[in-house]
């Protein structure tokens, strides 16, 4: 659907701009290695986007760049070239392109790719994210909320659940950075998250609750691994949350108007 300038690619471009603070801090922290990883994922994701673009006569999309950034930052280190190629190809094609491209997909392709890496290569070393990345997530969220590409209700719902966990004694010292970065990169995807206002609140609450539970009871997992698992579960439940929100709205309408 197009409303003036706000077509699918405008939303993708604004989302890409909102991720720039996290990307810039990550590149400054990891240097040339970060640039090399980003280039690799850009090439792999771009290759599949071009193939499907030619097959369907569709224009290129900024969504492939967003996926590449998420994977470059969050993918396990030293996984091996073949494993990275297989995982990235599976996630980009099966979670996005077969549905017609970004905007029509059900799950975030980066989330599916990372989950595939975790299930297929359980011993792969997940990255230790620099603390600065967690702080960079704040301006990224602010830009996204102000421009309207990141749902504010989702963010506030996550903060409420995380705050409740902190009041209950959950210590986010080890997982806080991963929670913040994955909230921005994966959970706040406007396509793969809930679409209704109430659904977005529940979406954020569920992520915050899972993040708190995994922090408390899944100490053997790497922080990024645990939060990627939370992101996958939240994405899978997003349609159900919208269905619940719509059912409640219909019931209120019936009670009011008969």
C-alpha cells in the first residue's frame, strides 16, 4: 500500500537510518573485521535479492541491507564460510523472498537465519556485544519511534516487562546489551511484529518477559543466543497477538452496539 511518499521502500529506508547509531558504534568497536563481515552478508543477501528481483521483475529493496546488518552484528563468530552461506541463504530465501519480499513476509529473515545457525551449529561461538552497542540502541529506538517505523507501544511494553523483572530481582548485567540490541534489530521490525496497537503492547510485554525469564533461568546460553531464541518465539506469536486484539475489539463493539 502506498500513501504519498510512504511506500514499502521508504519505510525500509527510514528503518535503515534508525539503525545507523548501532551500526556506527559496532564498526568503531570491531574495526576492519566488522566491515569484512558486513560486506560478506551484503553480498550473500544481495545475490539472492537480485535473483528473485530478476525472476519476479521487482525493484531492489533496502530490506536486504537491513538483514545484512543484523546478521553481521549478531551471527556467531568463526562459524565457517559454508555454514554462513547455507544459513544466510536459507533465512533470506525461505523467510522473506518466497513470500514476495519484505513487507509480505511473516518472520524476520535475520531472526530465522540466526535461529537456523543456533539449531544447526549449537557449538558456534556467539558474539560478545560491546556495552556501547546497548547504549546506541537508545537513539536508534528514538529515531524509529519519531519517524513512525518502530512501534512505540512495542518498545514501552518491553520496557514495562523488563522493569517488572528488575523489581523482581532479575539482574541484566550480562544480558542487558543483547536485550537492547536485539530489541532494535529484530523485535522492532514493523513487518514481523504485531500490527494492532494492543497486539504491539502484548508483543513488547512478551519479549520483555521472555528476556527476563531467559536471563534468570538460562544462564548456560550466551546472551545473544538466548535473546535470539526469545525473538523467534515472539515473532511466531505475533499473528496470534493480533488475533486476540481483534477479537477483543469485536467483542467491545458488540457489547456497545449489540
